């Protein structure tokens, strides 16, 4: 990895250059929550001033720019006596500015290749220029406990704010080219020292700490634990956790057919394993009719199944699920109860 220094004015010019040939998406303030704290969302911007890079955490991750909540996979028409299928990936050049380390790590988890890679996701990922940025720890995040508070790849450029300038980590050829479209300079010993001071401040600033060792084994041991029912009885099965999660990718596919049967669209929609009908199969049988069972298997997928397949948890510790949960369920509390064997 290579490192450079860029002034904040030069970075502004860099973003404006990106706007000339890309859709630029960045964190924007869209309101305040019930506690008076700013709510941020990743949205397309037309001016650099529309972005607020000094934000705690976006309510939703930027996952929707890679895995839309709903997308048409294909369209089939009956024409000239035969069926004709049309598949369009609908990809456009895009620059995504302001991703925090945990969200870049979330993309890296979505990048992991399974048996059947998703061409729709991959086409968007390849055509997205990613600019990450360091930030002070948020109040509820526990990414440091999972080692997700730092990132070494998966981006094009990554910024660390040193006050009057940015310390820039470069992880791609296109990142190098784009960065050098504006004035930059080599790092000095003062820059190194300031960078280390900032990283030390960030590392020491996390309020939520989680003992995250041997979690897959713990989940196996506590498979029948009453802790699952304690928290499952609170769950509303609304699916908010999956909607805000930067790594959840479960989905359903359905077909929309025209009244004259001449046209059909195959539609993919993101889904949640906490919804009542998620495990319902043909014939009407539901393998997971109970809320606590569905909640348990979501934790098993995030912290056990994904770990078994890829040697790392699916969770990045952003705790958006806990922030969004109307019932007040969040991973640190659930895992702590399992570790302490707290009964209801």
C-alpha cells in the first residue's frame, strides 16, 4: 500500500473531478433522531457541500448501491412465436465517498466468492470507486472487538483526517491515477506521527467492548439456551435488522406476469430471516415458526455459519441492527447473555 498527503481543498477538487464522469454518492444529513442526533444517509450528491464527512454512522449502509432492495433480474417476452429473454445489469460508473472501515470490511465480506457468484453485485462493485474515511468511534459500535475498525484493502482511497490535510492510503491503480489528478505530496515524519496519534485516539475511543473469542463453539454449546427465548420473545419479526445490516444478503425471487401472458419479469427482493414466512416451503410447512428460532438462526448465520465457510464472522460490529431494533435487541447484549448463561 502507498501513502500520500492531500490538502482538503485538493480533495474537494478531486471529488468535483469525479462528478464530471461518475455518479457521486456520499453521506448527507437528512434529519435528526429522537435524541437530537443527526441522521445521515448515503445519497447522490451534486455539490461537494452536500456531503458531511464528519459523521458518526449512517442509518443505512451503502449496501443498497450494490444489492438494491428490489431489482429486475430479467425480462422475458413472447414475440414472433418464440420467447426472448433480456438481461440488463443497469450499471453506471459511480464513486462512493465516505465509507467507514467497518463498511469497507462489509463489502469485502460480500466480495467473498461462493459457489455461485452474483454477477449483478460484481458488475456494480467493479464499476464503483470507493473512498473510505476514518472516524471517531460511534456510541453503539463494537467493530474494534471484531477487528473491523481498520481496513487494509477493498477500497481505492482511504482518508484519515489530520486536521488541515488528509493522510491517504492508496489500494488500487485507479486510486493512484485519480489521486494524482490533483496536487499531492509525500508523507513526512510529522505526518506519520500525526497519523499514529489519530489512530491511537480512535482505538482508545470505543465505548462498547465485546469478548469475541470462540463464538462459534459458544453458539454450538448454547444451542438450546433459554437466552434465545428471552430475546426472541421481544423480537417483533419486522426485519429492520436485516434491512440496515451492511452484510445481510438473503433474498427472495418472484415473477410478475402480464395479464395476457406475453411478458414476464423475474424480480429479486432482499428479505430477512426474521420474517415469519422466511422458512415456509411449498405445502405451507414452516421450519421456523417461532420468533426465537428465527432470531437464533440469524445469529448462527452471522457468527457461526459464515465463520465456518470463510474463517471470519459476517458481522462487522456497526450495530445498526441494535440501533434500528424497536425491541432493543443488539448483538453485544445477546452474546454477553450467552457467555454468562443468563436465564430469562
